[in-house]
């Protein structure tokens, strides 16, 4: 803890002790009334619980309409449907912003030339190739999770859906993939469960339902294609000039697909990521794809420490043969 943190913590402790001291000095009649107010406060928390439960039911009601729209989006993205003129009746993103100067005109001309070349190269292409990969890469939090060896797999990602649970509070994120050489699953899932319980220890901290656990899925990797585990083979020399021996060990590899193998313990960062995908990525995918929507960067704590660990691991793997399981 830094000196500044210690000072702030000490100040908070002093403030708390001061307030507690003032409460103790209040007349008994006022203390009694304060207890009555706290009981009323608890009643408002119970009303909040009822509100959030009903809000979830309302979400489920309108989720039917959302899914209808998302199915249309999926059809266009995957080339199953070509939108007609009426469906494309929306202001074009190709219009250049008004600005002065030759540099702007030159830049616009260059963009137009590149667009013509891309249009020629993409003739006959259906849908919007790599829509979800690009959408995810435009979100810094997800882009940090995606490794180079993940990219070729995520090119097969055809849709991301969120299904609300009707039997228990929670939701499931579904990642749909086209047939590929990496795994046999058509859909990878991540389930999130939350409850509406009021904490008996801190009832006034209630701010709505909280995610309390997650459940991933088993990815059926094809042989040699599991990018979440790397096999390190290293030749070790024995003392006295004896014959060499090969040591093999499996090491977990950084990969986006570790997302589907959540930690056994509660992970607040994982909970927040799932909630973010549900609330923002799924319903507003096109805006992340175009770059119009920008997510706030998460705190990169212990970044330097992680980099140091990576360097040490790389040193250990020098002269070693590395492959995937």
C-alpha cells in the first residue's frame, strides 16, 4: 500500500469512527427513530428487488422482438439474405465530412481509390465477411484477449447470441461457428447465473441482481488444433555425456477460447465481461463493427508484471519445440 493509500484509508477510518461516536451520543429517543428509518430503508430495498424481478420478466417479453431483429441481422451478415432498397434506406457512411484544405481532398480521393479496388476484389462475396471478428477486435477489452492463433478460428464465427433463462435468473451467451478444422462444436456457450438476494451483512449495498457464477462448455478440439494448450518438447542433456532425453509438458496458452473455461472461483472481471457482451456487444454489434461505438478501456493492472512473466516463460522455452495439443 502506498503512503497516499494509507492516508486515505486512515482518513476514512477516522470519519467512520467520528460518525459512530456522534450516533452513540444521540438521545435514546432519536436513536429509536433512526432505527425506524433504517427499517423503512430496508423496505425500499425489498421494493427494488421486486422491481428488478419484474424488469427481467419485461426483458424476456421484449426479447422475442429483439431476437426477430437479430435473426434478420444474422441472415444479412452470413449472406443468407440480400437487403432490398427499402431495408437499406439509411444515411450512407461513405459521405465525406465537410472540411477545408487540399489535404482533406487528397485523403478522400485516396480512400475512394482504395474503395474501388476493394469493391473489385470483393465482387461475388456474400454477406459481411468476418463481421464478428472485426466487431470484437474493435473492442479493446476483447481485442486484448484475442491472440494471433485465435484469429483464423474466429473468422468462422457467424453469430453471437444472448438467450435469457426462463427457468432461473441468468442468461447464456452463444457463439455460433461455421464448419472448421479446429473443433467439432457448432456452438460454444457460456452461462451466467445471478440472484436477487439481499446480503444479510450489507443490505443497504443492494444495487440489483448480481452474477454469482458461470459455466462454460467443453470444446471438442481436433487433434493438434487446441490453441489453449501448447506442448513444449525440450531435449535435456544428462550429466557425464550420457544419452539425451526429451521432456514434454503441457502449458496453458493465452487464448480467447479460455473464456469458455471459467475459473472455479468467482471472477468479477469475467462477470463484467459477460454482462458487457450481453448489454452492449450483442444488441449494438454493427456500431462496434463500424467503430462508431467505443467501449471504455479497462484498468490494465499488473500489466508490467504479466509482461515480465511472459519474458521469463519465453526464456525457459528457448531451444524448445512448441506445438498445440
